[in-house]
């Protein structure tokens, strides 16, 4: 496949696998993902995420556990009624009230589950196997009698004896269950065991098999893929791998691997993975690790030196797929170990500067690198612009005309600003945890958009209370453009504001070029 550079050793594995023709993606970000400790989506956020998941191309959206509350029923119904292409599913225990709540939410599919492992039967359900099976069958019949799709899960399937699993799945199949989900509820499987389990079930069952894997030992994605290799036609995933404890199989990693490694089809538009991840990151308020595969900030970042040279010469030397495929960008990072020579050749390649200017840029980048852990490409652009002179007044798109900033003891830091953007004056005010935060909020409010502060660094240049200070900020807009700004002065707040204004101007300039 174009843009994919995976190992040739996969070929024989691919040939002997029992792949389905295509894999259906059942996304449970809004249900299992919301069970992540500390995560709670508002109804509006759930609807917005559902629309994004639909655009991404998932086949089924598990919108929630409707019996939880009237609000949850209403939210799932709103998702269903927002006109998505994806099917909407609700979770239910094998009890009438739960299924009724799903029916009320107007879902296409009800995902019913009952625990089947010894531990769960004995300590959680306090029920024997026969009684549990009776309930499973009754629930299946009830779902089917309402004309809905029925997905059935044996909870804790991976700690349930195989003959019991076969008994449950075969029985519900006879009563009309449409798909069998196999949850590794506690994340206790490993790939070969998963392959064996799914292959064994596949021999016995007629309806499609689905897998639901947790990441307690970091194997959720590997186990999911093993399930697919054994013929599972549906995978349960969450955006950013959200979920209880170690989380669920991440949709990004699962789908990227299915596509790039195994050449198995899904309906996912890979190039929307990054923006979907960013939306869920924002609403879940769980910051993605930079080294998160596929969608993390470092997933396509390279530290200057040998790797950058290699990557610029031929991307596949250090990338398994191109960043554009998954909606990412390649970032070149200068670290403190990046040699002068590497910085110079990078600057030479990108900008048209004299030898003296190159020397100056290299010196500045090197001294910045000592303080900052990493310097992204945009920082180098800022340094180059600094050497060439800061943005001339006449070229500024956003200008700060006035700023009033109040702070003190026992008052809320407050700021009001007047800015001019494209010759239109805008006035706004903001409050914050400190004066810089207050003025940043006021500026964002005047611009009418959210800007994420990726980095803020304040440094006193000389000693004493009258010291000059230097502020360096890096900001990111909603579309992922980043820019750096530097402000220097005797007033910490104004130096910060100037740095912010400079970075904003760079963002606006990028948008227009
Ligand atoms: Mn789960």
C-alpha cells in the first residue's frame, strides 16, 4: 500500500490468517470510554463526539448505558436522531428494565451482557449457570421481539470455560442474537490465547464474532488484532484508548494496524484520526501522552541529527507510514544534543539566509535548546524571523491597542483589551488565575477563538527586581497550527502579552498563506 512501510516478515502471517472480508468498528468511547475515572461527557459533548465518530467512519456507536438515568436515555436518543450513518447501540444487562430504556432511547442495536465466569456468577450475580442462561435467552427474545439488533456478551468471557461459552453463545444464537461479543473484561488475555479462543468459537457459531479487549497488560490492541486474525469481524474500540483501568483497545492503533500491517478493510477515514483524537482529548480532559502511537504529538517527531537527515531524504527510513495518512504532521525537533552542523543544514534547507545570519540563528537555537527540552520547527522559524527582525508593524494582522490589567491581594486578576484585527476594533475582558492568564483570556475572547498554550517560559535576564525578563510562548490553534513568540521587557505581564501577540500574528499569517 502506498505510504506504508511495514515489515516483510508480516507477509506469511497475513497469508495464513483467517481474516474477515472487512472489519466493522464498534466504538464505545461514549460508554466504556466514559467509564474512565474522572471522565464525564455532557450531553452536548456526547452528540458532538458521536457526529465526529460518524464522520470518521465507525460502523456502530455505543452511546451509553440508557438505564442509568433519564438524561442518558435522552442523550442516546439525541445521538440516534442526529441523522448518523452509523448504527446507534445502547448497553443493557439481561433485564427488561435495561432493555426498555434502550428501546426508549430509540437505538438500532441493544448490547446485552451477562457474566459467565465462576467468580462473577458466584460473587456478583449469585446465580447458577442455568439461571444466567435462562436470563440471557429471555433478554435475547425480548430484544428480538422489538425488531432490534441484538449483540450478546458473556461478561468476563476470557475467564469462563470454553464449553460454557459455546453453550451460551449457541443458545442465544438459536433465539436470534445477531452478533457474539467476546469481552476480555479484565484484560487478562495475550494474543495466541485470543487467537485460539476466537478460532474455537468461530468453528461452533454461525453469527459474526466481535472482540472487546482491555489494556491491563498493554495488550488490548494486540489481542484485538489476534481476534481479527482468527476471524472476528467486529472490534470494540475507544478513541485515545480511553476506558476503565488501563483502558480499551485504541481505535487509532487498531485501525492503523489493520490497514497498514494486514491490509484488512475498515470503513475508517484514517486521515480524520488526529482531529477525532483531539476532540475527545478536549472533552475527556485527559491529555494524550506525547508518545501515544499514531496520534500523539511525538508520533511523527524526529530529533534533528541522523534521523532528520534520513527522514527528509526518504520518509520511510524512520516512519512506518506517512503522517498525512492519519491526519498528522511531521515535526522536526532540535534537542540539546543536536549538533551545530545539523541545525545549520536544517536552516539552510528551509531559509534563504546569508552565512552570517545562519551562524546567528544556529547560536540562538543552540542556546534556546539548552533551556527548552525540545525545539520544534516553528521555534526555529521564530528565531529566524527574530534574526531577520520581528514582524513589521504594517504586516501585523492582529494589533494590541490598549490593555488594562489589574491584580493584587484578594482581588480576582482582571484584564480588558482592545485589539484590532483586519482593521476592525474589538473589545473584551477576562478574568484568570493570574494577570497573564486574565489578559490571555481577554485576548482570546476578543478574537472569538480558543488558543492552546503549549509552552510558557519566563526568564529573568539579569538579577534584581528591575531585571529585564524574556518570555517565550508557543501556542496552538484549533487546526493544530503552532507558532512561537518572544517578548522582552521590564514588565513581566507586558512581555508575556507581547510574546502572545507575536505568536498570534504568526498563526494568522500561516492561515493566510
Ligand atoms: Mn469494557
